[in-house]
C-alpha cells in the first residue's frame, strides 16, 4: 500500500512544528486552498499578512503583483525539492480534478485536530 495523503500531511505538520513553531497562528482555514501558492499552507505560513488576508476570490494575477508567493519562499526556507513538498503533503502528484480539493480537505482536518486554537 502506498503512502497516503494523510500520512504526508502529518509529516508536513511535524516539519512545520520543528521549523516554524507558531505556524498554526498564521493559518486561515476559511481561505486555505492548496491550489494557490498564496493561500496554501506554505503560502500562508511564509507569505505576507496581505496575502493571508486577501479575499478568497482574489485571482492569482492580483496576488502576483504583491511579490513572491509564500509557497516559493517556504520551499527555499525549508530547503525543499519538489519531491520533498509532495512527501510533506504541501503538493500533490495527482492529475485528477479532485487532487487539490482532496489535499485541502486533508489539511483542514489535520489542522483542526493538531491546532485546537485554529477555528474554521
């Protein structure tokens, strides 16, 4: 049996706990979207306040003018390759239409369990 999305996300949580102890405080579950390099977990943890507070329906092009995505900054700060971001559950290899929504749902569930102070 292969590695599950849940087990990869749990690895990502452990990594964030080690490297960014206050990461839970930076997450806005209502805006969490693993398809967005600004609203994904790394995007919110490593992005600017402006990115985290941006409207859910704000397009990538509006974000683009704000600078480098938090996802990219997080990859650099954590020294993660593409293979690493997949193995830590920050990215998906799934090509299906449901890959990102499923990954987002898994992160939301894991964050609610791991970070009791974060509310949906």
